[in-house]
C-alpha cells in the first residue's frame, strides 16, 4: 500500500478504530447523560408498568425539505412521486454476485438455480415474486437479487441455511455481497484483461473486486493477466477494509494506494522487454508515464440514494449536502480524466439522486474539457437494465 506509509503493528490498531467508528443506523443514540436522572424519575413514576425509554422514537421516513427539493428538481414525474417515495421507505433487499473467475462459479450458480430458488419460495409473502432470482441485466446469471433484507436473513431461522451459504462463500471469495446498483458502473467501463484500471475512490472494495474478476476471467489457467487495477482511497482505515475485501481474490494484479483522489500523483511505469543487439539478446528498461485505459470515478457524495439501507439520512438530509460537495466531485473527475489514455473510458458515478452531484458535474467536466472528452451513449448496453435519460435542467 502506497501513500499512507505504515509500520509493523498498525493494521491491528486500524481494525480496532474502524470497528469503533462504524455507525449502526438501526440503533438509536443514547440519551444525553444530563437527562438520565429525569429518565429514571419518569420510569419510577410509571410504577414499573412501562420500561421503554420515553425519548425513543422510530426513524422518521419523511423530510419536508427533501420533498420540496426533489419535486422542484423534477427527478421523477408528478404521477410517479408517490410510488417513488413508497419504494424509498422499504428496506433494501440483499443482493450478491458470483465471482466469475472462481473455479466453483458454475457449481454455485447451479445450486442457486436448482436448490435455493425452490426451497426459499415458501418464505415469500407475495406469491407473485421469487424468493431469489438472477438480475436480468447482469450477464450470465452471475448477479442475484433476494426479496429478503439483510436483517431478515440474519434473524429468520428458516433462512439460516441460505444465510450460512452466503457468509461462507463470501468469506472465501466465491461470491461478493454487493448492492445491485453498485454492480452497474464497472460493467459500463468495458474492461479487458490487458487494461490498466484506476479505481479512484475504491473503499470498501466491492467494485474493485468486480474489476479484478473481469481482468482475470479471460486469462488462461496458470497465467496472470497483463492488466492491473490500482485501487485508491483517502481514508487509511477504509484502505484497510479495501485490502480485507480484495485479498479474497488472491491476485498479484492489484495495487492499493492512499491519496486524495483529486491530487492522485503521477506514476511512472517500468517495463523490461527483450531486445536484440550486436552483443546478443538482452533486456532493456522502458520508463514511461503511467496512464490508464479505464478510470472508475465513484466519488464521495451526499449519499441520499442509500435511504433504503440508511434511514437516518431522512433526519439529516438538507439541500446543502449536495451543493457543498459539487466542487470536490468536479476536481476528482478532472484528475481522473487527466490520467486517462486517449481513447480510454471514464465512468462517473455517485450514490446520490441529486442532479447537482450528477448531471451538473458531468456538464461541468464536458465544458472544461472542450472537445477532448465525449459523452458516450450506452443506451444499447445492458438492454434489460431499467434506466432513464438524465435531466437537462436543474436548480442550484
């Protein structure tokens, strides 16, 4: 790992700090210590009939500022608004992807198709839906969608066998538990086994793992791909998680770096190649600037597209969250473009619904780059993926 430095014994400390800093949005914060006496008095006044914390409230799933802002932006039509909000309030179903380069890929896919699809069907309350099913837009039935949330998988005893299957196969790298929408950007990169790929904001690493699968899949058994993935993240603790996630791949074609993405350093590439000379065959060294065939620019964002798994965002959300990060997103994208080969491809993505973080950023980098950057029409790729064109007007 470059950029972050490091010494013996640091990784254990980083793991401890990472565990401490993880936020569980399903747990309410403890009440203010200054109010504990009042809480105790209230409980005593209840004469033991009600032991609930009187200050506890379930997560709100509405925010008037959110409604006003996104209705004004017109991200969905008025007719779709109620259905849109209804979906945002539902828990996010679990999804996972089979490692296409695993030697057990066919066996795992067969087990899902022939065993779990049938055995889990009795647990679905809506008889019209499948318990699990392959995502129709992902090639070769390698990505799967479950009608159970992650909470249901952990708590429901009848789902225990399936849950244990997911945990085991994830630990050994045969599958990756990944949200369906997170699987999309790497597919549009159109990566080949000999490509050099930069993942600018890579942690926690599910997209990086997906990119590694792609460059390994077409490689002959016993040989390494000619390409590689450079996975970068600003946060050294998240880099530790990134390494933990990607080490399941057991690959030599990955470099993890720890830099600010907008200031990602220029790198030099050393290549040794054989040559003939008057003195016979020998090796010469070529040193050149490292530029990338593909760049994945999945930038930091307000994250309001993750409401279904992080309901606490409802309470925190305000319009300034997107406006405040727009400039950084442009800077990261521009740095990625500067490291891209002529004829290469960059994919820009966020987990936000805000056009200020999406369409506005794309418009700004196209303006800055003049005619040197082209917006690619990918409407013909992944034809079964439900999508809609981006909007052309938005409000600041």
